[in-house]
């Protein structure tokens, strides 16, 4: 049975698994993500360790590595990540030398959306949008049964940097009022801390506090409303049959889907209103996508 190595590089943690043909993990490991180019060395080290435990390169036949930020899948380059602090790294060559097996490199959200389409909450749909809400917000789009790509194979769904509140807070990208400056998990926690002077560990704490704290309710409602506007724009552009919500903020139940659905129904006036679903792979969607990417390397031969 042929096994592949799947790696999901996040801003804080690198997750890796050896995956068999049924999609089950036979070995797994995580390490913290170092800053800068050292992050890629950490990926190489973790992968090497897992390949060794799975019987060496004879047992693991290909690898898929998904990265945040800007990625060039054709050249297998980590072009830029503000979170990790790297730019223009030849990830594919470096990892292929380290592991001695074919390596595919692609964008984390694109591959997570691919996995949700193939075997998750978007299975059976020709047209879906997958929206990951975590420290940032971005999307993958499947249109007419094909994963949408931008110029140079890049990720087209940077919905987090669509301006939904022109007078809103500054975004890390330099613009004002971007969707992710209001509705990302990071921004929700920050807005609550600014409004109350009390820091909270994360956005889910704001959602929980909203039941009894008006200031939390206001922050949460504003984030959900901004998200509904972002998804309305996405629907106007690509008319998905279903929108699958993933990432850390969507992983903990339907508290996000419940208020979003009526807002979307109210605001989507031209296109059919898409159904909303929670990602089936949860926070493992990136790894599931990395495994698909690895299998694709075998098909490319
Ligand atoms: Zn922005």
C-alpha cells in the first residue's frame, strides 16, 4: 500500500502525517514553526523523521506540502509570508533533496478547499467556495468542477482583503476596513480587548461572552455582519452552490452558521442564495489537501 507524506505549515505549528491510500494517518508529528527560512529546515527535519519511522523512502512515495501566504505552485516557491517572515524560498527543491521523493508545494487554503470539495462538505457540488477564517480570512473557489487558479497558478480567493467597511480599522496589508481586519479570529479578539480593556485568549471567548456582555455582543455582531457582506460579494462574483466555512473560527459548531445564514439570505439579491456548511475536515483540511497534492505528484509521474 503506497503511503505519502502530508505537511501543513502554519504560522505557529507545522503538522505532518504519513497517510495511507485510505486517507488514514499511520504516523504523525508536530513542531513549532520557527521564524524565517529556518521554518523550512524544520519542515525538512520533521518530514525526514516521519519518513524514517515509516520505513524510509521505499515506504513513502511522495509528499505534499501546503504553505501560508503567497505560494507559486508551478515553481514550488514560498514567495512570501508575513507571519512566518520568509520570502522567495525554493521549497520544492530543498525538500525533495532532503526527502528523496517527489514533492508538491501549494497554498494551504487552496488545498484545504480542494479537500473539502473532493471528500468533505462540498463533495458532489460543481461550484463551491471554501472560506477559511482564522488569523486571516481567505477562500478557495471550485467553479464548474474545477479548482480556480489566478495568474501564475496563484491563489485567487483573497477575500480577507476586500474592503467591507471603508471607515473601519487598519488592516495588516495597509488598507482600511478589509474583511479580515474586522472578522478574523485575531481581529475579533483585538476589537473586544480595545472596547473593554480586557484581553481574551480568542474570538470564541468573545462569542461566549456575547450572551451576557453587550460590548462582546456588539463586537461579535459586527464581525458576523462584515462576514455576511464579504460572502455576499463572493456570491455575486462566483455564484457558488454552497459555501463551506473552515478554519479555527468555524471549527467549533454552528454558532457562526446560525446568524450568518439569515443575513446572507437577506443580502444576496441577484444570485441564488448559497447553502452554508461547516468544513467536514475541520482544522485537518490543510493536511487532507496536502495528501491530495502528494497523490497528484504520483499521477504527474
Ligand atoms: Zn487587508
